[in-house]
C-alpha cells in the first residue's frame, strides 16, 4: 500500500478527514448510482432520487441477469 494511502487511513482513523474524504472508508450501500458527468468524483448517489428509480431498477435487474448468465460468484463470501 503506498505511503499516501496509509497516511489517509491514519488521518481518517484520527478523525482528521472531512465528510467527503471519509466516504472512502465508510461502509458502502448495496447500490449506488451517479451522474458522472455532473459528479465526476462520485460523491452524491442518486439511487434514492425519484427520477432515478426506474433506471436503477432496470440496471439492477440486468446485473442480476448477467450474474446468473456468467455464473458470477461475487456475492459468495470468500474464505479467510
């Protein structure tokens, strides 16, 4: 791990990062949806916005279909 990553992690653990910097270390929601043109740093998820609901549902269904088709095992926990 590069030194700057360790430094960021130490800053987060010490409470020295702002809300946006802290997002990297926080648990992630199951689904996220971003307008990468308007939000290139992917900070503000649109998954709960009413205007995004149909698109998120469609994309989630397509992801489920693709995971079954390709026998993706990404949701199966790995052993330590």
